[in-house]
C-alpha cells in the first residue's frame, strides 16, 4: 500500500511541476546533476556544477584577481550575481548579456529524467513476462510462418528477462542471449522484432549498421545506437537499460576484401561493437546522435540490453553451397555440385564458419550466440501473408473502403496471381504492398465519385490485365446482403 501511495504522490508532484521530473545539466561540462554535486543556480536559469565553478575561480586567482573569492554557498545550491564578476579579468570571452538576457531552455528531448531512488530489490516474478509459448502465440497473430524463428526468439527473450530479474548472489550469472537473424530481404526480420517490442511494451531502437563508422570519421558513432534507445525510453536511463536494440543490415559491416584503405565502416565497426554487445558502461549524448559541447551526456549500462542483429547476407548461399559440396566426387553415391542450386532455404544451413568466411570476425559472432535463420517466402506463404495476420494488407484496404461504405472482396485466384507477381520481384513481402497499390489506385480514385457502388470484387482477370473488377451497385446489393 505504501509503495502505491509513494507512486501516486510522485505522479502528482510531477504533474504539478513537470520540470521536477528532469535533471539539471551543467552549462559548461554538460554533465547531469546525478554525476555532479548539487548544481549552483545562476541568473538566466543557468546551472553550473561546483567543479566547473571552482575551476573558474581558480583561474581568476592565477590571474591575480578574485583572490580569496569564496565559492557561493561553499559548493551548495545558491545564487551568484554575475554583475559582480564583470570587472574581473579572464571573463571577457563570456557575453554576460547573453547569459542573463533571458531564459536558456534545453530542448525537452535533451533533458534527462531523474533516476529513481534505489529500493530493495524485489524478488523476480516469472508471471511479470509471458512464457515462451504465450509470446509465440502473440507473434502468430501478426506474423505468418517462420515457426522456428518465432520459437527461438520467444525463448531467447524470455530467458533474457529472467536474466534481468535474476539474483547473482549464488555465484551463477546467466549470459546474454543476443541473437543474429539471417534471412532473405522481405522475409520479416525487422517486422518480427517490431512486433515483439510492441507486444512486450519495452523500448525498442532500430539502427542501421550502414551509417555506423569508426570514431573520428564522418557518420554515426557506435554510441548513437544506445542514444536512439534512450530517446525511445523517454530519456529514462533505467527503462532504456532493459530495452531491445535491433541493428539491421549487419552484413554491410563485414570485412572488405581486397581493400588497401582503412576499413572504417566494416571490421572497425565490428570491433567497436564488441564491448557494447557484451555489456559495458557507455557514455551517450542525450537527444542527439553525435557528441558535441552543447549536448548533455549520460552513462548507460548495456549489460541488460538485448541486442538483435539482422541481415540478408547476399552471396552467403554460395559460401554454404561450396562447403556442402566440397567433398563431391564421381560415382554412384557422390554429391552432385548442382544439388543445392534450387534450395531456397539454403541460409537455414548456415554455420559460424560460413559467416567468418563472409567477413564477420570471430569475436563478434561469439557475442551473438543464437543464430536464427528465416525461411524464404513461397507462393502459399505470400497468400497467407495477404489475408491471415491481424494487420493483414487486405484488411487494411477493406477498412479503407468500408469508410466509404463499400465492401471489398478478393477472389482466391486473384490472391494467387498477386503472390506470383510478388515472387517475380524478389523483394519478399514488401512486393505485396507495391502490387496492391498499383491495382487499387484506380479503384480508390473512382469509388468516391459514385455513392451507388456497394461492392467491388477483385478478380484474377483484373490482376492479369485481361479484364476488370466486378462492381455491384446498391440497388441490387447492399454491403454484401442481397436486396
């Protein structure tokens, strides 16, 4: 009861004084109040930490001015009249009019939330997170197929959050369950992670490995990955430290072959990610992807952050095929070299050695112990993706036309034709939306013109451009009910 009372009072206080929820940041060194002593408040809503203020007075003393000038309030919170310092040497570089001329507000996205006072650690309750079979059941409502991948992800996530709430007092520390997802483009790698984070209600950051470079070069630093998670958690460090980071296009940071220049966006990025994946204290900018003098900094511990990396790994099939057929020979029981040429799920046979040969360094792969391969999409998969998920593409279009009081119907043969066209584009499930947009454009343009249209049926002839859709008017039929 007391815990609930404290939470209610804390919420009321934060609603009355929204600024009390955020920490003060030093105007000079940009460190938050949790990493310094009590801030000194100066005119113009400027906060300076005692350390920076002391350094300023020390510099005055060295110049022979301000000797014996005490730190306001002996380092405690107080107020300092800047006009008293205007005649001191060494402060000419500061425009006092700028500092005192008005309120200097830090953008809300760069404000850091205060850490809650540490309470006694509550014993971990397994009921706080769903069991693996429940996680998979929730994923089944949104993601079609990929049974093995959903099962592996459900178990990994469940074990990860058990690890977060576990007590290491018995000397047994559970290792992290970081994952590496392999799968052709459009097979649902990113969609799986997005759906998972939404169902579990945990902060999720999706980063693109192609923009990451070694520190000191143009591009995003490695810390920007954690900075995005901090933003997703509302700048709440404790919440961010239990979130999920998904790094997409991880295959693009493989070692570059036959390159004489420094590999600043390949192997170097893998090496810098090592400590972050394993778990370390990372200093990240708040509300920005790059460090600079005007952005507040904070420290995030990545020990309890689940990292999921994903990539299409083009040409990895050739490496797998080479490994599987290297012992081929002539004879009745010999392995044929073209045996795996038509195997669409060759990525499911990938091993660590294949990824090393592709260009991923062993240390990086060692920190991603769970290797999950997604199946290539077939025609049947495509048809199921169109109509089965809770957020299926067909349901979206049906809802759009329902707003105009028009019923939309797709013939089964039309769906098969759409799936065939999508497979020809070799872009996975993304092709389905593109094809439907193409065929639904004229329908969605023409229907609002005529209020008498009650139902539109998409036929195979319309998809193959040998006919048109079937239109039923309201005089004969009203929203699927015969008059």
